[in-house]
């Protein structure tokens, strides 16, 4: 599967600042190797009353981590994630692109297929 690795500046400087100033929401997953928390900013999208996460960069580390342990926190709310099949992703990706705007269009030009963008539906715990 395709992956667009973020530049060092994005991973080490921009993402922490984005979370601090409230750009997007903070996703917390458990890393598959160290079992430590991984925190990154994401833009969740609601479609048909369900909350989804879309990986704009393809098979990113948080995607791989969710596949091993589907438990996550989005802000302070805990969820269980389930990946949806590529053929079912289009409505979610369309809604995500409308919500996120121009800031994500470059990723979709570089990775144009729905199959390149893992999508997870989130089910609240409890």
C-alpha cells in the first residue's frame, strides 16, 4: 500500500504545534512495538451519523498501529476503530475532502485511489 512519509518538520514541529493550538483533534493510539501512546492531529468526519478517520498519507504509522490495536482516543472520548473496505470509502473520502479543504488536496493528487487511503469507522466504547 502507498505511503507519503511526512517531512521531519511536519512530524517533529508542525504536528505538536497543531495539537497545542487546537488544529484538528488529537488522536491517541498505542504503538505496536513500544506500546507507548502515539499522538497526532487528525480531522474526523461525520457521515450518516458515524464518525470516521481518513489517512491522507496512506498506510501511515497510526494506521498500522490501529490495525494491531483498534482502541483509540479522539480527544477525551474512547473508541474502537474498524477499517472499512476500499469499495465503501468514497462517500467518507468525499465528505472528508470537503471538510478538510485545500490543505489535503495534494495528498489525493499523489495518492488518487480510494484504496490508498485507509478509512476507519469509530464506535464509542461503553
